[in-house]
């Protein structure tokens, strides 16, 4: 049944006009509400990401929990707390270990070090913060190694912490000096491989003593075998004795330092033949070294000076595998000598207290001073950071204990750590590194967003390098030169490509395209070289030899005859790939690139990403650009042709300028798709966060990194918030890109609107 024609507006009655007005008003408000909701959604995303990111840049804060006289009295050499900061321990100069409640200072137990006898403590050293071990050098040349431990029990479903003192190397003290000389300075470390002890004496002699320790699996008894003591031949230039001594937990390095700032960096991996690797002056002119300690992990040395300045130093290996000891970074001076250092056990943070009572909370890698405030009167005797780094315990010179709660969630993050080169431990130089997880407890997260942002731009660059010529040239030919019948087939076919899931494209790129390109790499470049030559040659031959047959073809159909030409060129290029590779490149072009030119080749690289992601971007750019070119009014091109311009002149000077707003929009939308692409990059590259423009190396992008690591990150952790920051960077980049594109598009539209 034929439909009736709509009633003309002039013949509509009042009811129909009111209904039309109502529909118009509803449509207008619905469109307006939809637009507002889109803006609200974007703002909500931005606000949520900002709320997750802002805590990263907050400093530390402290709050006094308790203050009371030092339990047990006496002068404390060292203090410590348990995991929950409920029980503290004081190791006093008279050889007592006092365990106390941190809440009120109540004494839980007061015991004397076993094996002390009539000797007195003349030196002491923290062996290992994480293992709660300390070593005490005695006036008769012996060394006691003690460990404080905290046993948790749950009688009647109530948690009770029972502190205890253990002797991991046996109750009997170790003999450092057979002549019984008092130990002036002490350093000791032990591991499954044995024990290494360094003792300094008043006459300036430094003694290195190794032990082998075996524990019985039957009765847990300890057997110790003393190695041959070695008098270190290395001496200070100015003749002072060692005022500071440290051994790293791996028993590789010995650090001996004098108060004037001279430090000896000694290789003790072979205790029988210690080797001086480096002699450095750590203190500045007019400065004295007032404190020295090992940062968490045992690689870096933290030095405090009389000026209040603090430096971080660590061993650096050069390309010849030789080590030197170098200053890596420094922190601003507080103005008073740094007299006490407390190291975090699980991060690269530490606390310093100077002679005026100012406490500073530092983080080494981010080079941040997170907190600085005067907390006690005068200098501190001892300071310690709780295992969870949520509390600091200080004993002042007057014998009072001060306990502070510390809120310091994300000290490892700073703008420099996120975007600048950072010199990490065990690295030969500063670099941009993303490495958020590792297998060892000594690992330091490396959270630079620079390689991820670079990877996003690199992937988008190569994708657009592939997509722009093919998509734009295809759009120009389809819209302007192709016959209508062929266009009705080609355009929908290319637009269907946009419906292919990116995960399928990534799957094919990773499992098929990457090995194919590695096998036929010569053929790929040969195809790129022969394709333009072959097409130009085919056009010349067609124009010269087809004659009347060519003129009888419908206008715009010639492109269909290029399909077999392209296939033939591809067959020739890939057929010649292996013979040329054998004759010129020794049968392996990737190996030749690496060995001859120094260009590394990874199977999943930027070339694979460029082709695969370019294939995904082409339909978007093609469709929008083709619509823009085809939508140019015909009277403009007809007028240009009528005035004597050639079709190419008309295209370049009339059609393309008029269509430029749409073409520019196509390019920007394609760029946005390439920057935000996830699955193709995730599956077609090695996901290595490197900063290298090399076409044959992979990358890791912001989007792929978020997809890989967000499911494994702890909500609220630094890792989680940095991933949110990566999402914010990606969101901001695409927002700025699209905004700039819209501004440029509007200006182009105004410029060419009068044509």
C-alpha cells in the first residue's frame, strides 16, 4: 500500500504544529543532555584519575605517639623495634639488652649479653637491619653477634609478642684478634657462605678475618672454623685509623672511612687477597664525615657530614668490568652535623637526625627530602626506622625515648624519577627505566614513564607512516578518479576492515607476520623498492601499447588492472629474497645488521607494529578522508576544469584545500587510535620499555603497560597510582590532540568555506 505524502507545513493544523514543536523541543533537550553527560563523563574520568594520582606527590608527615625516659637507663648504642612497633629493644654500652613496650616504656625483660664476661664493649655495628642482627666488639679482641627476635603467640585468641635474644653464630664470641687488643671499629656480615669480619685497632691496623659456619640439621648446633686473618695493606693517605667500617651483605666489598672523608673501597671477595678498587674523598673542603651507613639492600652507602649535607655513593662498574666508588646524588644541608642515620629495611629511604635535633626523612632514588623538622633538643644517641617504615624511634642525649608515627606512602615518586634519567644501583649510568617488579627483596622499583610515553609515540609514528600514504592516496583515488561502480565495491570493502577486532590483528601480527618478516626481510625492502617502479612502468606500458583497448575502458577502471601487477611484484620480490640474502648478507640479514651495523633486531619489532597497526588505522583514515573529498561540491571541480585546469591541478588546488578540514580530522582520529591501541602493540612487540628509534626493536606503550600490569597491582600502592598516572597522561595527550585538531579543523573550515 503506497505511503501518503506528508502534509505541507502551511496546511498543518494547530495540533500538528504543536506536536512538531514538542518533538523539536524534546529532541533539542535530549541532544543537549547527551552532550552534557559526555562532558560529565570525561570530567569524572579526569577527576577520578587525579584523585588517585595526587597522593603520589605528597610528602611525609609525622605524629608524636609517645615520649618517656629510656627504659633500663644507661647509654644506648643502638635501638630497634618489632614489626608492629609494639616492642622496642635497647642495646646499652654496659652490655645489657632491654626489651620494652613502646607505648609506655614498660620494661619487658632486661638481660645481659652472653659471653661478655669481664670485657667491655668498645665497638659495635649493625650487621643486618632485616635480620635484626648486631655485632659488638670487645676490649679483649672478641666479637659477640646477637639477634633480637619477636615471637608471636595467641593464647586464648589474644596476640602476645615475646621478645628474645638469639646468637645466630653461636653463644661463644668470635675471636677477632688473638693478641686481645681492644677493637676500635667493627664491621661484620654473615650469610650461608660464611662470616666476614673487619676490625680496626687504635694503632691504625685493619684486620680481615673470615669464618666458615656450619649448622647441624640434627641438633642445630653451630660449628665455626676460623680462616686465616689478613692484615689489610691498604692504608689511608693521611694516616688516621678507620672511624667507620662497613661490609655489604653479599660479602663482596669492604668500606673503610676516616672522619676527614677519605674512604677505601676494597674488594674482599677473596679474603686472602683484598684489592683496593678505589680511594675517594667523600667530604668537601672544611667538612668532616659524621655518620656512615648502608642503605637498604646493602649496595649504597649513605654519608652524613658536619655541614648537615647527606650523600649517596655506590659502586659503579665500567665497560671493562672494573669497579669504582662514585657519588650519585646529594641532599641539601640542614646546617648541623648529621649524627645519626636510620635505614628503612624494605625501601631505599632513610632518616637522619642532626646535632640540633632536626629529623629529616629522605628517599634516595627520588632524591626527595620528604620531611624536615626539629623534634628533639640536642643531638640523638640512636635512631631506628620500624620494619614497615611507619614509625621512627629516637633516643636523645638526655636519655629519653621519642616515638613518632610516620605516614610516608609513596616516597619513591618524584617528577624527576618519572620523567628524568635516574641513576639506579648496579647501573653504569643514569637512564630511563621501567621495571616495576622483581624476584628479590632488595629490588628497587623503577617507574619512569618516559620509555612508555616514547613507546606510545614510536608505535603511533610507524603506524601512521604506513597508514597515511596508503589511506590518503586510496581515498583520493577512490573519491576523485575511480568509477562509481567500482567505488561502490571498494569503499564498503575497506570500511569492513575497521570491524576486525584488534586482538585478531595482534594475534596474526605476533604469530604469523613477525616470523614472516624475519624470514623475508630482504623481500620486504625489495617489494618497497620495486612497487613504485613497477606501477610507473606498468602505466607507461599501458599508455604506449594498449591503444584503442585502453581508451574503451570506463573512466576510473584502470586501478583494477593494478591488482595483478602488485601481486606479481610481490611474488618477484619475495622470490628473490633468499638468493639476495645469501649472496649479499651471508644468508641472515638480521644477523648482518647486528654484527656489521650494530643494529639490534628483535623478531617482534616496530616494523611489525607499524604494518599491523597501520592496517587497523587505514580504514578509519580512508573512510573519513574519502567522504571529505567526495563531498566537495561538483560545481567547484567542474568550474576549475572548465577554466582549463587539468584534473590534477583541480585536485591539488581546489578539491584538497576544500576537503582539508575533513582530511585533517581523519589524520588526527587515526593518530588517536594509534596512540591508544592496546592489543596489537601488546601481542606484536616484545613489550620492552626501551627508548630507541630503531625500526627493528620493540617498545612498550602506555596503554599496553596498563593492560599488562594493572590486574596485578595492589590497589592504592605506588605501582597502582603510577599506572593511574600513565592513564592520565594518555587521557590528557589524546584530549589535547583532539582539541588542537578541532581548533585547526574549524580554522580550515572557515578559510575554505567561501569556495
